[in-house]
């Protein structure tokens, strides 16, 4: 985003952040911004590590992942948006790259949500993930760069029903990215024994401390088995596969899948 785009924000004295990466204009405020987001992300990482240590993980299908790694075949892990945070806990040691963007409006750039987003991104990086922050440039360039990173060998984590839903409805974007990056799609399902659910569209769920977390890794989906005009068909198949994995994760936890 250009400097000229931020002139309107500078007219309001009560707005702290410029729309350039959210950094304050004044050098001292910029230093404080960086220090505060780094410090809070460090505290967040410590608390998450303690919280994660209380969870009991049960993983099924890890052989699919080991086979891909043994064959040096890269993958895009597909997880419903509801369970993205659980995937971060379970896959933090895999060196995955995640894609992040935000609304490109003056209201968002000057909001506390933007500030907390920066803390969140730094926390995710501290957990071992690489983050492609698409907000640092044009949105179209962000997708292209994300695909380049996957093609270069970085496995990725993507929610096929994100970023705005509808929930549990897969879009063809994940299949497209896997195809362009010469990777496969690795569907992953989750379930928790005890959890809290957020108010957002995605039913964001977080396991409570001392809960059981089931992660079920499915058979990889080869996007090259479908023609370019069949991406919607491939997305529907991926959607069905993710639902099946979710039901299997429920069985591991001991839930009634029909009621979930």
C-alpha cells in the first residue's frame, strides 16, 4: 500500500496506525509498537506452550504424512476453518507456511483488531510456522507468492471454507493452489472431548485445558487427477473427505457423529 493511501488517516489525530503495515508514523511510537507486539507475542507463546502441554493428542493416519515426506512430495494441509487453531497445535513442528490477509480499509487499519492481529502473527511464527502476510502488498500478489513458497518446498496450511465461509463448504482455491504448486492436498479432520466455541461464522472451536484432541490425516488428494475445468468437482470430493475425517475423529473421542 502506498504512502499516499495513508494521507486520509493522518487527518485524524486519534488514529494511531497508518495503513502501511499498521506501523505508527512517529519513530518513538513505531518502536513502542514493535516492542509491545513482540513482548505480548512472547507472553502469548509461553502461555500457549503451557496450555498445549495439558492437551492429550491422539493422531491417526500419520503414515500418509510420513510417506509424503519420504517421497519429498510437498502438500497443502486442508482443515476446516473451525479447527485451524487445533491444527496449529498439532502441526507446529512441520514447518508449514500459512497465508494471512486482512480487510484493506482505513477503519481496520486503525483498529485494535489490527494490533492484535500483529501479535497473533508473531505468536504463530514463534510456534514454528512461516507466515506470508499478504497485507504487505497487493492481494493478487499475495496468492501468487504463497503458491511460489509452496512450490519451493514449504508445506502449507489452508482452510478451504475460509476466510468468510460458508462454513464446511469447500472452495476450489485449495485444489488450484496445490495444482499450481505441484503439490497434493492433505485433508485433516479434528475433534475435541471438551471445548469452547466462538461467536464467529466459522464456529471457531478451542479445546479446553486437559482435553483430548483427535487428529485424523486422510489420504492425499492428487489435483492432477482432475482437469482444470473440474476443480469444483474436486472441491466437492475434498469436502466429503474432510467431513468423513471429522466423523472419524469424533469416533476416536467417543462422540456421536450424527449429532455433531
